[in-house]
């Protein structure tokens, strides 16, 4: 009873606890059980009295009262009549809120098919009945009859009959001898008569006996849906509706507007059409109208219900009065504005404000400036309660008045309220978790929020009018989380790469750079100073300057913590920075005793954080900031026109290049080179010229100039200081200001041949200006388009990875992946050390020289380990990875390794999937916005040589070289690598050298740093002769397979192979033969003839009967012309890789190792097979004729080698080389795109995403499990089914992992809530309902949707505590039950008192 009384005032009934949610098809009985009454009339409300019509769409008797505790006619008012049903108007006296919950229903006069199960592809009804959608629609929309019961006639069961055929059959066989029906009733009858068990058994037999490839797939699909109905408890006939539910009226409101008109929800119109047609149909049936009229009405009813559920799915879209399509029930769910994304995942919050941001340099790192007016509004409830508690006001009304009048006591209380009460600041777009951080508010005058300068880079904020939102965490728990997890001081490192993100930028960097400059011959050079006070004194006396070389004493602490002092040669400015360094044995003065560029400052902050911890680094950062700002102001560095120095040599270089391009033009006119080659060479020449001008400019601008009289160094060029320090501007921008603007790109990505020779200081000519706008406009358009693309990529990534959460400490897996340094064109792009830092070793890491264990197995690799790994020269390390993690739900902490944002092992419950998605998506957005900074100036991305980065001895792997006619060593091998080793044999670098390159070094040579290893022509790929001999042409006929152009002026002929398929006549296979002196074709040493097939567009470089040496080129295949590489190619590339799309001209990869054999050719395909060495079956490939195959008959290939060059399809890599190779490929390809832009992302983030792309397994052999061969199942389900089979001593299933693109993987997650809120809502929900799917609510998204704490972070902790509490409760109840069993049932007086 007490509960009831309380409940009147607090009507929130505790929500029932649940662990999972199931979705099924609603049966007619279920729909009736939800309903509070049938809706019979299409009327809504009475337009005079504004009262709802009885039995109408807003009927109060069915749905509940309009005003709280008041019946419609007004007989019963007030609480005391709660629960009474008025006998006059039939309305229950209760809360009006029930109008949001109570449903009604419409009883249909004829059954109707549910459009989702009919039209959502694949059609569920069609699959189950094995009928085509066309036939189904013919029956449902009353065109054809279907035979339900053939009886004794020669008609077949389920045969379709048109109207005439039906009448003829009635005449022929008599009306009673067979049954044929039409419309949804017919389908319902067939569905009702289905024997699912028998169908399933038949299908299994058919699949087992099927001979063709496609049939079992089709049958398996049908078997799956039959099994779904068997297991889910859904009945097939429920897909045909006999009752339509009507949603509660307050969810489809009717709102009176001024002027006596009404605004209504579209659903009301759709419902009205259904009710009107249903009532008309009832009348017609009662009146026994002719069949054809009734049939038409039934068809219209079917269409009305279709429109209600999913308007526009079939037939015309039904529009309202304003020609706008009506929003149906399906439209309410889907899309950005639908229920899922708008209301369930995108809730709005109260207690928030927004304003413009301005800089707050005097704030501490954990503070933000909050305008007083805003704070007063945001903290109102706290202020009211304080005013009340202090006795300033007796009621809320009084408190309100005090606050509105802004009395002095209110401000005092506001100060008390906001003390230690953090607020959260957010800047849109929130691309990663650092876009929302917590600060302690400091009250300020004015109306703008003040932001600490160091957190700007995390928010990506600047002060050109950006706005930010403030949110107030209300509950104690929220305040605690804001302070402990989100405080800006707790987010010093970037979650994407573990580098500091609280880094000084712009003015601060400039100030520190200026401080750390050291110059020769300054006054007071060589003086000695004992402490900082002496230095300050000398500075004030102008005895020394900030840049003087002095000897100063720095006081530090040693490993025991005892102070020591050491004298360094340094400058006063550097001593000032050193003074701020925290004292720590590992932090020496060397950290600051150098020129402080932005990178050095970042390293310094990183070192302080690693050694001294968070508190010290925060204090240090604030002090560094103050110092930087002060000295930037003292330095007075400005940006002047004369600071842009145009190099003297510029015009010489330009003239030189002009002469070169003229020469190329001439060569082209002489027919020595093609148009494409000329274009490439011209572009190349100008590219080099512009780089050299830039070099000259940098040389001049950065050179140290001395005063001839005093010998003092002059002030460094201020623009150079800005760029070199990393404060603002880049060499590329300086080049455009003072060098030459260089080549520009067209919107298509091609480079315009004529460069822009002027720079911005000299000013552009009209033509140059026009050319530059061409590329610049593309940059701006790109930005607008790509921002959206990038946001969409991030959304897909978050969706695929959202349920990757750290759920256990260690999964105990033995597996791992192998890490090596990434070397690109001889440059070490990512060192081994940087890649394994913060990961767990999967086996002991042993020093090769001594055999000592550096890192034992299962230990995390820290900074000090990395130093030892570097020294020991280890080439490869096996580490644990999320890709091989064996945790079922989520990921384990050991496989993940270090939490990059904290620098410690990752915590339980960390949402690593979302962090990974944000880390990859966030720079994507920035990169896309980054095309226009260089104004479309083209950067050439082709190199034509490789240099050594190390000194050492050359070793050549797979050495297969030949000396050609010019005496050069030419690489003949496809996989030749030049290895540079130390004297003691440690590998320093491995350089892959491409086929046809000229080697500049040979085995055993010693090599210097910067020496060229090899050179090649970047624009063509040669086809080389392997033997000495005489040239002969085969099938090269002028006009059909070859075009010969003779240059008029020089008479030089140029032969290009053309596509011979176009002409009639015999099939030509153009090739070049190498013959011996005897006129016979020379045999190659590895078998096969010296015959070189020529691809289309190859340029022949030899004449018939010419004598060749091995290593000479017989022909050149032109590469595509140089395109500029920027992330424009990049972002779509990342998306393409994550979506696992097959590239356009995918490489063909050898599936087995063996010998190449060419077979008979088809019309436009070549046949190539690989015969395995062990004598197994040969694998055959069909390759289009236009593709160049660089293999000859008899070549030996390894499994995984490319037969045809191109981008490999990730699926092929997975199938042929396995998961580890695939992961390495995806990680490298994606990293390459980001690296090009200088963005660092840790590999583990990409691995987390790839892990989620490999969630599915394709069944090869189902064994004795319930799976079907060729079916794709979830990895976890696969493991569980096999475990179950093993327990029952049955044969387990086998399968192989399948790679799914991120979109597909998101739609196939185990959670249907998550999939439905992502894309294709209707399809996902239809499928889930048919299968009776259960959502285990394991991911983040599902839990947000059902309104629970997410199972990550503190939510995971709460969930764990909840399970413990529940188990304890169960235990208590169980023990109580046991005790009560022994007690007598008579109640004693003591019990009664309770």
C-alpha cells in the first residue's frame, strides 16, 4: 500500500532489469493483446469542441484521458477517482501520459501482406515459398489466381491462372472440383499449409545431391529461412497481417495552429486512408457487391497498408496536400533524422551554453574562463539551493528574484558553487575524444569563453571566431569522471600515437626558438656564471645578450637523488629554459641545450612526461608557455617584405631549364621521344628547377651574415625563423613567396607543363595567375567535398569497431605477428623500435651477439628496452597483436599493449575500438582540409634512383645481372635486393631494386653514405634480353600489330605495338625473337625460347637483325604520366582499403609455387598455368591480352608472387598468404597514405579495425554441426559450435576467415540494434525479426539505444558490480528459502508486527 501512495507523486516505476532483447514478428493475437480497443472511424477530433471523436484515431476511451485525472465529459475530476472508468464517456481516470503508451488496432476486412517481408530484398515470403517476386505481386495485387487445392483436375498445386484461364477452368472442371484463390488470403493459405520440417528435410537432401555450383547456394538460402522460422517460433502466416496496430496518439500528434487550422503528423493521414478503405470494403462485402469491385477495394486496402508501413517502397509515393511524400512508419526509423540516429543515439542535453572563444594566456592548464552571465545561468539550481540553505531566500520564487536582480550575495554564492566544479568544453566537429575536455571554470567579465592556448591543438581551435559549447556535469559521479578522466591535465598524450598533444605552437615556439639561439662574437662571450641570478644581473646590465656563448652551471640530481652541478657551454636564453626543467636523474641539461624547434620542444615535453610524471609536466608546460609568450613579445620578430629574399641564381636556373625544355621539344619533333615522354621530361625538368630555386633561396635566407666591423652575427631572417622553428609556414610556402611558385596541377590531377616562374613577392603575370587559379579552385572544392567523405569514413569505422572493448587482462594466446622495420626506397620509414614500442613480446627477445634476453615473453616493450633493441641490431620481433587475440567478446589487454594516451598498460573496459576509429578518422578530416594550403602546387612523387643511407659493405641477394652494350650492370632479377651490412655482418638496410635498373655497386663493394646504389628510368619499364644474339621480329606487321611513324625532319622511325584484335585476319601475337648466328632461336638456360611477347603500347627499341647483348632493352613499356600525390588520392584510397574493394586492375597473384607454362590463347585472353613442383594439379589463369606478363615460359614462381603487376586485392592476399600477411599489407598501405601527409598513427589502431573486418568465417566443411557448406558465420559462433561438437564427440566444422569491408562488417554484427542504427534499417530489422534474433547488448551502441550505461570504462565497472550484487542477492534468497522450508507455516505474532 505504501508503495502505491508514494507512486502517485513519483510515477517513475523502476524499469525492469533485462540482459538481452529479442525481436520477432508480431502475431495477430499479440497485436490484439497490445491494443486497448479497435479504431472504427477515420475521424480525429471534433473541430468545434476540440474533443476527440469516439472510436476515432484519437479516441479517449481507447487511448486515455487528455488532461491528467479528468474524464472526457468532466464527471470525474481530481486524484481521488484514480482508476475509475466513467460510465458516461467510458474514459479511465488516470494520467494523460498513458496516451504515449497505449496502442489501438484496426481489424482488417481482408488480410494484407506486410510490405517489409514482401519487398525488402531478398523477399522473405518469396524465398520461403520459392516464388518470384513478380508472381507474388501478381497474386497479391489481384491479377492472377493461384491454385490452392487442385483436387482431381489436371491443374498443378500453386499454378498461376489469369482471370480468363480461371473462368475457363471453372467451366471445364466444375466450380467445386478445385480451389483457386487470389490476393493475400491465397498467400496466407499457402503459408499456413507449409510443413516446415518436411521442406527442411527435402532441401537438405537436394543440397547434398546437387551437381551444379549455383544450385546449392540458392537452396541453402531457402533452407536458412526455413530454419529461421523453425527455431524462432515465428509462424510463416504472420507475415500476412489480419490486424494493423495503431501507434499511441501522442506519438502522432494533432496540433492546433492559430487561425483554426491544424498541423498533423503524416501517419494520421496514412491511418485515415487505411480506415476509410477498410470500412468501405466491409460495407461492400455486406452488400454482396460484384467480385470485381470487392477485388479492387481489397487491392486498394493492400496499397494503403503498404503506404502506412513503407511509403514509396512499391508503386507511386503517396503525397500530402503540399506535394511532399508522407512520412511512413519506416521513414520514422531510418536515416539521420530517424528515430535511431536522431533521438536514441543523438540526445540533446540541458545545462549547456555556447559562446565565442578568445585566448586566455594567463590561465593555468586546468582552467578555462567562463563569462559570469553564463555561469549564473548554468549553475542556477545549485545557486537556488545554496541561497535557500544560507537563509537568503525562503522559496524558489524569492531565490529567482535575487538571481534576476544579480544581488551581491548571489555572486559570492556563485563563487562557492563553481569552486572545484568542473565544466566540459566541446568544439564541433568533435573528431576524437580530445574534442571534449573538462576544465575548472574561472569567472570572467565579458561574454566570451577563454581557452588555454596549449589545448587549442587538441580541439583544433583557433580564435578567428570559433565557438565552443559548455556543459555542466551535474551528478557527483559525472563530476568525478570529468575531473579524473576528462580534465585537460589528464590528456597530455595523443591517443593516436602517444606523442604529447599539449605542445606549444606559433608565438610560444617562436619565443622559445629566439631564446635558444646562440651566436658568435656576442658581447661577453666566454664568461662564466654560477647561477641564474648572476646571468639576470648581467643581462640587465647589458654585459651579455640572450644569445652570448657563456659557460653556465646547471644544478641537477643524480640517480640517488643527491644534487650535483655541471658546467655547460650554453647561452643565457637556454639557461632560462633549463631553469624550468624538473630535476630528475634521467633529464639532463642536454634536452634544452640546443636550438629549440617545435619538434625539440615536443621531445622535451615528452621526456619530462615519461620521467617525471603528469603533475610535473603540466606545471612545466604552463611555465614554458609563459616564457615563450614573454620572449616572443621581447624579440619583436615581424614579417616584412624585404625578409623575402629572392635568390640571385634564380634566373640562371630558369634559363637553363628553358633551354632543356626546348631540347626536349626538339627531340619530340625529331621523333626520338613520344608526346607522353616529352611531357614527363618537361614536367620533371621544371620540378627539379623549382626545387633548386627553393634550395638556393633557403641557402641564402638561412645563411649566417656577419657584421664586417664587429664580426657579430646579424639577426637571423625573421621569416626563416618562423618557418624553421615550426611556428608558422613551411618551406613550401616560403618557396612560393620568394622562390618560384612552380608547377600547378589541373583539377584532373595532371600537371600543367608551363610552370609559374614568378613568386608572390615579384607578383604573377596574368597568364600565371590564371593557371594558378585553376589548381587552387580544385583545392577549395576538394575541401568541401572531402570533409563530408572523411566524416562518413569515421562513422563507418566507429560502427565496425564499437564493440572492441578490453574485457580481460590476458587471453594467453601463443600467437602473434612479426614486425620488421618498414623500408621504402632505401629510406627507413618506420623503424622496428618505433613499431614495437608499447607492445607485448610474444617470445623472448634475445640479443643476437650475446644471447641475453632483453625482453622476456609476455612483457611490454618500454622505452629502455627499445634502446637496447636498437643497439643489438635485431631485424624482426614477434609481438602479440589484437589480430591473433583469442578473447571471445572484445580484446585482451596483453594483446593490445600500451594505452597510448596514458603511457601505461591499457585499463580494463577501455573502448579501444572507438579510439582506433577516431585515431584513423580524425586526421582523415584534417588531411582532406589540407589540400589547398599549398594552393594546388604540384609535388612530383617519382624518384629515379636509390641512395644508401648507411656506410657498409654491399651484399646482393638473388643476384642475376648482366652487362649490357653500354657496359652497365643491369638487374635481370625480379626480386634482387641490395643489402648493406656492417663490418660485423649486422644488416643495416635492405633496398629492393627493380627489374631493368642499372646497378652502380656490386657484391663486396664498400659504400659511402649518399652514394647511389642504382638508377632507372621512372617513366618506362624495359623488357630485357637475357642472351646475346640477333634480333628478329615475329607477328609485327605494319598497320595491324604495329604502327611505324617516321619523323619527316630526321627520318628516324619509331615503332609502337598496337592492339591487333580490331582487324580481321589471323590472330597476331607480336614478339621479338633473339636468334643465334645459325638463324635458330636461342634456348634460354632455364628452358623455353628467347621469345619476348610485347604488350600493347610497347615502344620497340631495336631494329631487325641488330646484334644485342644480354641486358639490352628490346622494348620499353611506358608508365602512366606523373600525377601528383596528395591525400585526394589518399582518402579514397583509405576508404577503398577499409572497404576491401577489389582494385580496378587487380594484380594476379600466384596461388601455388611452381613452373610457368603458357597454354593455347583465346580470342582476347591468354592462358597461363602454374605446374607445382610436387606434381599436384596445375592452377590455370586467364589473363587479358592488354596486360603485360613479365614472366616467360619456364620461369619458376613462388606462392604469392605477382604474375601481373597492379594493386593486389586484399581478399587474394588473405586466401593465398594468410591473415598476418593481409594485416601487414593493409597496415602498410594505409600508413603510407598518412605518412605522405606526415601524420603518425600507431599500427595497433589499424589492427583493431582489421580484426573486426575478419569477424566472419566461411564454412568449408560443416562436419556434424548445424552450419551449411559455404555459409558465412560469426567467428565466435563458429568456435562455440565446434566446442559443442567436440564435447559431444562429433566432427567439428572447418572454415577459413573471410575479409569483409567495414560497411558490410557493420551490417553483419551480432547486434541488430547496432546494425539497424547504422544503415539499411528496414532490411536489418526485417531479417532480425524473421530470425527471431536476440541482441545480447554487448556493444556500446545497443546499450546507448536502450538507455543503459555503456559496457566500457566506468560502465563496465558498474556492470561487474551489478552482476556480483545479483549473485549475492540470489544466494541470500536461496539460503532464506532453505531456512523457511524447515519453519512451520503458522504465522507468529512477531511476524505479524512487521
